[in-house]
C-alpha cells in the first residue's frame, strides 16, 4: 500500500490534536504543554494507537530540526534587550555557571539515584539543563509576575536552549568517541557557540537590511523572506558545524529585533503563529512516540532523581547565580520553583535515543524516558501551581498603570496632569511639533512623529501601560489607532474618542471603548478649556442619593454641558468609558461648561485667569448634586 496517504493522515491527526490542545489550554487558562503531552500519549502507541511517528522515518528528524530552529528564532526576536539589561548579571550567571551547576548536580543525581552509568547520567543532565521558551512564555502569559522575574525566566529560556543542546552534543560525542579530554570538551562547546553566533549576527544584520530597503515587497512577502532566510541560516550553520544552528537562530532573532523595523509587529505575529503550530506538532508527535512502560521501568529511583533536580539542584543554581542581584528572597524562591523543561529537551533526547540504539550503546530508551519524566513532572507540578505559588509569595505583577495618550490638546493635557499627580507615568504622542513642544514645557514625555504607527506606540511604552487613549480631532484616526493598540499590545484599557455610529459599523472593535461620552466634540471642549469656560469638579456617588446623583449627571451629559473624564474606583484612577455602569462609592471627576468667566473677561477686557479654573487636579470641594441644575458659580 502507498505510504503517502497514511503519512498524510498522520500529519492531519497531529495538527488537529495539537490545535485542539492549544484551544482547550487557552480556554482553561493552563499551560498548553499539559494537554499537548496528554493528547500525544493518548493517541500514541501506548494509547489508542492512532498516531505512529515512526512512519515518518527521517522526516521526523527534519520536522524537529526546522521547528526547533523557528522556535528559537522567535524566542530571540521577542527578547526585550532593554529589560535584559536590568538582569544581565543574573542572566549571564544562569546561562554559564547555572548550566554547569545543573550539569554536575543532575549528573550526580542520575548516577546515584537512578543508577545510570556516569556517561549516560551526564548526558541526561545536559539534556535537562535547558528550560525553553515553549513552556516559559505560555506560563508567563497565564501567571503575571514581576517584570524582573519574567524577564529573567524568558531570557534564561531562550539563551540557555542552544547552550544546553550544544553541551548535550559534546557529551554525546564523548560517549561515542571516548574522548573525555577537558580541553576538547570546552573547545567543542565554544566552537559551536562561536560559529553559530557569528553566522546569526551576520545573517540577522543582512535580513534587517533587506527588510529596511525592500520597499516594493508587501508585508506578507517580507514575512516569507524572513522565514526562508531563517531556515537558510540554520542549514548553513549546521553544514559548517553540527548543532551550531541553534545559537545562530537565537542571535539572528536578537539582531533583527534591534533594527526596530516598521513591520516588526507583523513579523512577530507571523512567527508567533508558526511557532504555536510547530510546538503543537512537535509535542504531540514526540509524546505519541513515548513508551509509558519504559517510564515505569525506571523505578522509584527516577522519581528521586527528578525530585533532586527540582528541589535541590534548581534552588542551589538560583541562589548561587542571583547572590548579588537586587531580587528579594520571595522572587528568588519563585525562580527556584519555576523551571519546566520543554521541546528542546524532548526533541534532542528522542534523537539521541535513536543514535545510541544505532551504535549499540545501552541507555538510549532509558535516558529518553527519564527526560520525558522530567518534562512531565516539571510541567504538571510547576506549571499548574505557578499561579498559586506566585500569589503565596506575593510576586504577582501589580495592576498596569500609566497612560499613553495620542493628541496634545488641552483636554489630553488635563487628563495627563491627573494621571501624573497620581505618580503614574504619562506619555503623549502627536504629529504637531508646536503642540508637542507645549506638552514638553509642562514636563510631559512626548513623542513627535509624522506617522502614528505601531513602532511609535511601542517606543512610547504601550506594552507596559495600563491605559491607551486616542483623542485627536479626527475620530476615524482615533478608532484605527485604538484598534491597532488593542490587537497588537493588548493593554488593559483601550479608549478612543469617536462618533458612536462607528462602533456599530465595525463589529471587530470589541476591545475599544468609547471615552467620556457617546457624543462629544473634542474641538468644542478644547475651545472651552482654552477660553477658561469650564469648571473642574468631582463628586462621590453615595448610597443615600445614588439614583438622584446619577440622573442629574446623565442629564447634563445629554445636554452636552458636562463630560465625565475620570473615575476613581478601588483607589485606581481610570478614564471613564461612555458605557460604564457607575457604582456606589465611585468618585466621578468631570468638566462642566461655564461660560461666565469668558463673558466676564470679554466685558472687562482682562486677560487674567479666573480663579474658578483648576489647572491641575487638586482635591476640589465636592459639589452637591442638587446644585448642578442650579447655580455652580456660588
């Protein structure tokens, strides 16, 4: 029978199972690797027998190699160099000294507890040196922790993958060739790292130049050019020196990310989607090939080995490598707990098992089983409890604060002052140099740009801001910018000033909220502020008069004589969405149109500023709601 239909069916089942696992994990808010491993084992040889990865033959090795290359490139592309600088010392230690500590500690544990020969024990230890972005990144998306912890875990996961994989290859060479000369071991490691890093740096620089100057290429073609270039660099490095391609991918991603390309966001999204597909296929295939019986055959010594790796070796590693860092003991304890192993450990272990078996060396199946036991134990135990441990230790990230505001007009400056007076960072963006200059004179951080694109939003710090507010005089521009911010940066609150009909006309705008009120003319209210024809007021909605207060506020909003701009709830300041349901205890901060100061100034010919106008947000007296429909000037 022709094997093509059978192989096609195997690939289709793998993709369906992998994507289903991703969807289920996203719905249940758990790391996707949990269901990928479960689905693979259930569908595999020791399960219901639907998936047979051995039918792919050498094709499985090709899929593994190209997929791992793509995963590591995407990991390097997503690393934030600015954040890495804050933890560079600890990260350097983890990748260097930390790898050595894990190698020695894991090797001794495997030899003494699992009774592996020394050579096989150290090969196992080399395989579990790595953690990997495929498990760390999804975990950190589910568990929001301090930025310093997240950066350290992400950096370790990406940078230690090629180091660990190359270290494992060096140990395998020693086993196969019997050459245990320390000098040759170190030179082999440094040679692969050096060749891989050099090719990655040159290749990443070349890809950056192509993307910068290839003006005629569409964004879709640019993404495909990068994909072809990435695999080309990986293959070149592998041909020059085996296993140097992994380092090539990480360095190429880092170099390309430093270019700040206009299409970088689209490139990252494309590579992220490919990575999700690659991870889904790889984990399902490798888990399907796993023999459950071989894991049980390891005995209780294997459990003690994994326990020693998790509860002894990892803590020693973290405390030694972060000794002089600014991390507190809670942060260090969380780093000790979270070190799940991922796809590089699984894929390299599977390939090594085949090589050892072909060479007639015992231990191939056992080492693969122990590596997968380590993956299963760390993923299930650490991955499923990371959120609980983070909350117990108090290292969860605080609610995102600060605001990025597009538009340097009087109303946006007023909103910015209010956030700034709460010690929250505020960044303003505008295309008008004069407006930007005025905002800078008031002490704001301002970005002046002729193009309001994703790069400008990223430079303004939208990735870590709590609020995005688009309030230029063009409602359509506001809506488009808010959509992009919501899709690409996903800040907690995305608001824009736009005509109410636009929201219904565009059903895709589900994360963009209308700011202030359903109908608001920014031009009108900015002129009110310029003419000092407004009052800044506040009121707290009380239980005894909640309905009465709310009705009066809504009436003045409909009459376009008042706009609510900010609300304080649970000690958090936020821009008020037009559809917000107010609650008792909310502190509403509003602008009320009051033409009298302007009239008085016109009659007197005086240019002095009336005392009724609040230039910044002081703690003004609460105005009784009964007075809103009467006389606010008294």
